């Protein structure tokens, strides 16, 4: 075995991520860890239950606990620490300020590991305070993140995301990976499903759920709109729109079998800069063989290029794109074949292999002046 090769079977993994149910990243982490864990000697799985509404005291407590876990693991032998980082994950970011141990991270909202590093529960309650704390100090927080990522191997789940990290953090080592398409049962082909389109995911600003009323007006009356995911049951009721609510297991199967296309009308105008996140809603749709119609925003440009997606320039073009496809069986079948190709290419085993290969090749140990204490 060469000097730069790491034997994962003799290495302990400390894995830090949001808890399942707190965000899409937490849900991703469950399946990802299940795949990679058997390759390691031992795994310490640390989940952050306070994700999205953390006090400063909780952030500090998580960082201390994680540091103690890393210290205990390192005392037993070779240890790798991997963090699942997203734009609002405070504890995951601050806990990653480790030295003297191999640390890697998946940056889910590239280019930045965290976009608002001081958005505690208190700050998040007040929009003006949130922006007053973060916007004027972007140069400072970016400099901090450059220091943290210096020499560190970080993964992005799209090529565009990895490129954006490379531009903003040239002394880091970005790796272009893929967000996996989860295993799901085969369903009736989309061209044979009910005449309906869907929206799917957690309801919050930028996800496009606010466009349902406009889409209802612009689509033909016989095309049903169905919305499923956390928070959708609380959306305003309207004729021709079915609000399904959160779906899991067989309920999720039934939702996707009830639509021909998934709409992904994400349009995030972020004054802090352009983000390139991968979409878990898209991978869930592809898992069920369902094509998408999306706005070509951020990394969704890459999704359209790979196939299975119809891209439009803006909100004004969404309904027209749906009408051009939803009744066209030949076009739907062609898009479905493209989806199946992506579904096979981005199966979990293929996507996890990128991480395992990078870890085995020997991610850099950040051995600066600090050590794990």
C-alpha cells in the first residue's frame, strides 16, 4: 500500500450531520451513511437535532461534544471526520474548525459551507437584525471560511458546485460528486399516469410553492396540480389543486404515480451571491422515473444538460413548457428514457464510490497550529 493510500477498514469515521427530518440534508445523510459505513472500522454518528433554530449556547455545546468525540476516536487510531454542511447549519460549520485530524465535508449549498454563520435562533427571528449581522461582514466571514477550507478536501454534489468552490476558495481541494438517486419501486410510465403535474418538497421561500395560484390560472383546467411535502397541507386551498401534505413510504409512491411531471420552479434571488445546490426533490422525482420541468437556475442548468428535464428561462415560461409536454406521449417517453439513464448512473453505489475513492487516496490532514483538545 503506497504512503498516500488510506485503509478505510482500519479507520474510524466520525460523521456529523443534521438529524433526519430537520432538513433535506439530514434525510440525505441517513442513506449516505448506510452506504459508506461498512467500509470503515467503526463509525460515530453525531446528529444535530437543533438544526435551523439553534441558540449560541447549543452551537457551543455541539462543538464541544464533537471535539471530545474526535479526540476519543483519534486516541484509538486513524480517524476521519466528515461534515454535512449546508447554508444555515451553524453547529456543523463551527464544529468543523478542527486541526490535527483529517477533516472533509460535503458542501450542500456551494460555494459557501455556511452562508449565515451567526444566524442563531434569536437572530433568525428578526429579518433586519439577520441582514445587519451578516451582509456588511461578508468579506470577514468569507475570509474565515477561506481559512477553514485551506488545504481541506470538500465535496460538492454537482460539477458546477465544485467549480464555484474552486473559484471562491482556491486553496481548498473540491471534488465533484453527485447527489444519489435513491432506490424506489418502478411505477407506471409517466405517459400512462393521470393528467397531473406536481410540486414536491419542504415549503419555504424560493421553492416555488407561492406560484401555484398563477400556474393554476395558466394551465388547462383538466390538468390537476398536486403538491406534496412538509408544509403543503397548510397551503391555501383552491380548486384544481390537491394538497397532499408530507408523504413517506407507500404514500410517496402513490404521489409520484399520480403525476406525469414534477415542477421545480426554484428561483432564489440571493443578495449574498449565486448558490449551486443539488436538488433532492429532483433526485426523488428521478427515482420514480418522473421527468421534471424547471427554471434553469444555478445547478439546475447541469440537470437539464444531463437529461430528463425541460428547462425554461423564467416563471413566465413554466406553464407553456408543461402544456407542450404533458399530453405528448412520445415526448414524455423520451424524457423518461433520459431519466432512467440518470437514475442508473447516479445510483447510490456509484455516487458513494467518489467519496470512498477520495478518502482512500488520502485527504489532507489540516495540521495547523491547533490540535484536537
